C-alpha cells in the first residue's frame, strides 16, 4: 500500500505529491451489493478501463483501505468503529464476513476513492468510502485556485508550509508584509522550541490556513491565522472561517471521470472565495482587531500553572502526555499569563508528528486561553 503524507513541507514538495496522487486516482461509484472484500481488501472486477491523457489503465484489482476509509465503511454500514478496527488488526476473516454481510444487504451506491499502486505491484489504496452525492473538490485544484486567489488579493510573497495526511491537506500561509505589534501577548516570551528571546519588537504577522479533504474529512475551509515572528506559533480565528461543504448531485454508476467543466467550475469557485477571504484576513485593520481581542485576556497573570493547565486540559480533552508537554512549554516560555497558555498550546502543536493532530490542537489554542482566564478569575 502506498500513500503520501507530509509534515511541514514546502510548496514544491506539496505540489509534487498532489500531482502524483492525481495521476494514480481512481474514483468508482458502485452498488453496495457488487463490492467484494477478501483478506481485508476491496477486490474490483468487471470495471471499464480508465482512459486519460496518459493512456488506458486497467483499474481492476485489489485495494487496501486506509484507516480513513475504514472509518467511512463503519459509518455508512453502521458497524461500530472500534470493532471494525479490532477486526482489521487481528481478525481479517471477521472483517470480511461483517463488511460483506452488510454490503450484501444494502441497496445504496457508494463512491469509492482509490489510488493505484505506484509501481504496479501489490495492492492499491482505498482512500475513502463515501456517499454517491459527495462533491469532490480535489486538493490540487484547491492549491492552484488558492494560489491564484492570493495573487488576486494582492499577496505577492507569502510564506507557505503544508501538511498532507490521509484525511486532509493543510496549507499554512503568512504574509510578512502585514504585521503589527502585540506587546501584551509577546513581551518577554521565549520560544520553548529554540530558547531564543525576542530582542526587538513583539511582531505578529497576518495569515490564514487552507484545509481541504478529498476523503470526507472536512469541507474546504479558509481560516484566518495570526503567526508569531519569534517562533511561528499560529493562532487560528475559527469564528471567521469560510467553509464549503462537499455535497452535490448524485453520481452515475461506474468509473467516474471528472470533466474539465467540473474542474473549471471548482477552480473558479475556490478562486473567488479565496480572493474575498484573503483580502479580509490580511488587512491591517483585521489584524489589529484580532490582536486587540486576544490581548484583552492574554495579560491575566497565573500563579498556579499546574492547576490552571490541568483544568484547561480536562476541559479541552488533552491527554496526560499533551498536558505535560503544554506545562513544560508554558514554563520554558517564561510568560506566567493566560497568553502564555495560548503560546504553550500552539508551540506544543508544532511538535506533534501527525498533521491532523497538530491542526486540531492549534484550533483549540484560543479556547485554551479563554479557559485559563475563566479558571483564574473563578479561583
């Protein structure tokens, strides 16, 4: 099985990975009753060959579901997810019996998104098991449209890094030309990742994060993000996120070949939405407004850091290991304030090896600061 995941990759690396996935992609709408699972793999047969600019490709064969695909199978067939994972890990015969049994009783059709193997040997990959009304907005199209939207919004020299997981694409952008001072949030802060002390002005850059899923792991989103110069900690403003759900008309049965008109429509839609959102998110007024909101609570002092961070972790569902790391980053950061809690959460997010986990933690950073503030005030 061959999938591509990336963590904090640059733009050329991301583009290469997405283009590779495009060349290997196979999308098929199939009646549930015609899907066969054997040895934990989807076995496809009787499908017409896929015709593209690269030639004719036989898409029949074996495909191994990813964890994300298994989540879709569990959800659509109403098989408990934990039970399906247990069968996948240690009882493939039971996996086959359960999935085949429920597929044979289902009258629906499903969109199965796959990747052919890179070298032609071994199985391909089932990336997602989705409704046949799922509207695809593919990552490569989103990336191209977003870059065009940035240019149209006047972003000339963005700094970009990205994660690519089986669940989603995450593209983080910040714009050094648009910055402001955040003294309450940053004065005296020391990055726990490098230990350096900010000796000049406490600068925050305007930015945003673009996320998209081809596998049912979330809609196309553009969310504003403030980036700290000293350590690239990111603070996402989720209340202002733009979201586009992946739903459309019901797809015809068989191998799906997305038309140029569909791709063009998606490109135009994403470009337009990106242009409008980016123009707002990188404005000097918007940046100043968000910093002012954050600094209303960031300066509140914390005397009992372990108690406060334990309360924050319990409220937000952080694990014991994550709680310990956040506390360590809080102490190393040198700011005994609620803003220091925000910084500790965002810097901890940067250390997580999984891009999805890192995004999920960063999205809760501002809530962590608010929770810390409420805990201090209540105590």
